[in-house]
């Protein structure tokens, strides 16, 4: 069988076809511009200087179920009606209005946005950038709290080469937010400061302070025969229905610790007042709402 010999023109045509296929099939960033901001009505975000996009839809676990859809507008006048606001006027968001801490990360070609309502980081959005990622900037949160955007640079790109993407994060944020009317709302409605009275040589004094940002402090004071001890810890708390609070804090020189508490009726009180009972191997107390002055 005679070997197939291509003419110069045919060889060039094959080479061009191969290059086209490589360019088409090679992994590419979905959006190749800096994050330009969110529209005033909260329905669009700006990719670069002229590409107006809808947000990628994600499910409750942060997986993208519908990718962004973008339209390149012909000139700057067409952008005016959207009234985009972005960096530097729009600052990087550290948390949402309902106290969910925001952070970003990347691993290989995967870009992630995380939320933490006090029970540890959970993914809000997980995105495949198509190539290995070198850096992530953001996140930025839309004024109505529904969209979250990031910028990312790919390995091998220059400093000015960045891509951006925004997500409709309502589903995962809702899964992280405390339930309306739940135990956290009930506790904070009763009081933000709860106390156990100190009885020298018998019972430590405890002051438990709970914040709307899901942060807490515990101050434990004891005294006996001239000796005094004082311990303060701080951390985050979450609610577990119907009546449990879980307090998490970093133990100095040791692993993270959890203290489980319950909202229950106070003993020896006839008016039906509620107390917070907390118990672990090292700590046990029953705190009552601190009387208002």
C-alpha cells in the first residue's frame, strides 16, 4: 500500500483545522472580564465593560444548575439604564445582613464561595473555571443580598487578565439562615444576656451574652476563701430545633470545643420563665435572663 502524501495546500488546511479544533475544545474561562458591578434592580451583573449577564443559578448545595447568560451591549449609553455599581464603590463583603460569614477558596480549576452561620463553612457556590486557578478576589454581595460575585485569575495569566462570575445565591443562603420563629429568634427575643448568680465556694457566676450576629461570650467567675478565678471564652452559636443551642469556641492550646445548651423552663419559678441550661464534661450552668435596668 502506497503511503498517503499530502500536497502543501492540503497539509496547511489540515494544520488550520487542527488549530481551530484545539481553540474550540480547549478549556476556557466562561467570562473573561473584571467584575463591573451589580445593576440597581439586582437582576444583572457586569462582566468587563460591556457584557451584561444574568447570575448563574445554584442549588442548595452550591452546585451550578444554570450557567450565566450574557449579552454584549453596543455602547456605553446602553449600560446607563442598568446603573451598575461595582468596585471600588462596592466593597468586598465579609458577611451577609443575617450574619453569614463569607469567604472564598480555590482548588485546581474549582472556585468556591463559602458561608458560615456559626456551624462551620458550607459551600454557597462551586464553579469549574475550566483551567487551574491562581487567585480569587472578592466576594462581592449585591445590595439586596441575592447575588454573590468573584473575580479569578488563571495559572499563566498576566496580572491584568482576570475573569468574573456571579451567582444567584438565594437557595444556599436560605439553607444557612436561621429559621424564622426558631429557637435562636425565641432566645434573642427573651434576652441577649443570661446570668447565673455566683455563690462563693458553691457555684460560679456565669454571664452568657448572645449576639444577633450569632456570636457569643461566656464569662465565668468564682471565688472561695480569698481565691478568685476568671475565665472568658468566645465563639459562634447555631440553633438546632426545637430548643437547642450549640456554642463552638476555640480552646486555647487545644482543639475546638462544643457546648450544648437548651432553652427550658426554669426550676423553682412559678411564672413560667425560661432559662438556658448548658452542660459538658467541664462546664455546667443554668442561666436566667438578666433583668433589664
